[in-house]
C-alpha cells in the first residue's frame, strides 16, 4: 500500500501552499492561495482517494491514480 503524505506535501509546496500550524492529533493545517482556504492534511495518508480530496480542496489539478 502506497503512502501519499510525502507526495501530497511536496505538491502542495510546489504550488504555493504554505504550512500554517500543527492541528489536533496528527493533522497539519496548510493554506492554499489558489482557493484562499485552509486545508487539513493528515500525516498518514494511505488512500489515493484522500490524497485526491486534499488536491481538490487546495485547487490543484493533480490527481493520483
């Protein structure tokens, strides 16, 4: 099973998203200048569906297959 958290964080950073703070538990809060929204990113993303949902919330056109 692939783990997507490193790839998600790299893609967020490359597209101008910035880390804001640690959230509750093992979550991080990021800010997307594309959608002007905060995004919650889990530190253990094991599902491509979850990774794709984060990409969609951030306004980035990348999709994992």
